[in-house]
């Protein structure tokens, strides 16, 4: 994932994408420290990642706004929604135009929780470690950032303003 982000950052000449590489690196370090049952180190790394997020938040909002606007120009909102589009921003914008912003953001959050929580749960099962409290906390807190950013951006798009 980090390699793809670096390529995209170089292609689009956007330095903010490198923050994604740092986030991938931090997530890998967090996963390793959890696997080694070093919860204090993992908690400190989460705090460090949160600090980076707070500092970069205004720039992330601007960048994601440009990305959503560009994607909205490419998508046909009247076309039927296909299952594979749930994994793309085009599908989520189609869903928001039909269902409304709040329902779409809630579903987006559930997808994030299922992905992150499911990944942690499967990792814990296959490696035979007990990280329940940490996994639940990390899943709920970690999966909340993207839906908030998603909501802030799609509520401002003019095509979706009629959606509630």
C-alpha cells in the first residue's frame, strides 16, 4: 500500500500523500507491537499517529475535497449501483445521492468497523493471542476518522445537497 501511495504522490505532485506512507508505517509498527504484546508502545504509536492527524487535518480536508469533486465529475449518479463499487468512492457517492448522506455515512462507518475489526479478530485467532480490549478500542476509534472526513466532504458537494 505504501508503494502505491508513493507512486501516486510522485505522479500528482502532492506531498500530503506521503502522510499516508507514514500512516502505513505506523500501522505496521502498531501491529507488530500488539503481536509482541507491547500495548504501551502500541498506545504511544497511536497517540503519535493521532498527533500527525490533528496537524494535517486542514490539509487533508482540502485534498479530499478536491478528490471528491474530481470523482463526482467522473461518476454517473443515475447509473445502477454495482457491488464492486462499494470499494470505490464512485459507489459511495452514488449511494449518497440515492439514500442520503447520513445513511451512507453510517454504512461507510460499518464497513470500516467490519474491515478493521474483522482484520484484527482474524489476526488474533490465527496467531492465538488475546487482544480483545485493545482490538475493540482500536477498531472503534480507528474506524471513525474516515467517515467523519467522508461526511464533511460529501455534505458540501452541490449535487448531493438535496440528500439528507
